[in-house]
């Protein structure tokens, strides 16, 4: 006494799909995987957008801040060297060249400090403390050279106010 498979209902291992015609069964057999691929594709595109946003955030914040801090460090060392050259200068041309280089490096340091202030995600008090330490370094450069502000450099209070 076998029943017609088209009349099977959800009964143990028997599925209602047998009640459908061949065209409906083929439609489901090919439609389900296509729908699954479309859903997975949309999820993949969304995940790629999330990764893109994360990469952009990493580039704009930690990487840019790290690179700016490295440039600040290197430029302060270059300023030390240029101030030493200014002290040891034997003629006015060498002194003027050292002064020009120090002013240029000072400007680059201030630009990098502005970038760090703008993009640093941590406590802004750390950046203010950094700006004050940099200003003290620049003051040390000017006074150690013995030519204080004769080279036309900015005073430390100007440096602090430009960062704050």
C-alpha cells in the first residue's frame, strides 16, 4: 500500500516538497543557492567597507601621529646640530644659513605638532605637555647657542600659544 509521493506531508523523513511539481522543485533547487550567494555577496561588500573605514582611521590617526612624532624628534635633533653649527660659525654667511635652517626646522616641528594635536585620539593634556617640552627644547637651542633671539626665532610663549 504505497501512497502517491505527491501526497506526502511532513511525516518523519518525508517532506512536503514532494507535493510540488518538478518545475517548482527545480526552481527551489536553483533559487536557494542563488539567493544564498546574493546574501553572502552583500555581507562581503559590507565587511569590505568596514575594513576600508578601519584602514582609513588607522592611517589618519595612529600612523599619521606616529610619523609626525618621528619627524618632530628628528627635526629637534637637526636643530641641535644647526645650533652647534651656528656657535661654531666663522663667518656671517654660515651663521645666516644655520639660522635659516633652524627657522625652517622650527616651522616643520610646529606643523607636525598641529597635526598631532588634530589627530591624536588620546588625552589632549599629553599633547600640551609635549608642546611645552618642545618649547623648552627650542629655548635650550637658542640659549645654548648664545645668540638667543638674534637669529629671529620665536620665543617659547609663542610656540606654546600656537599649540594650545
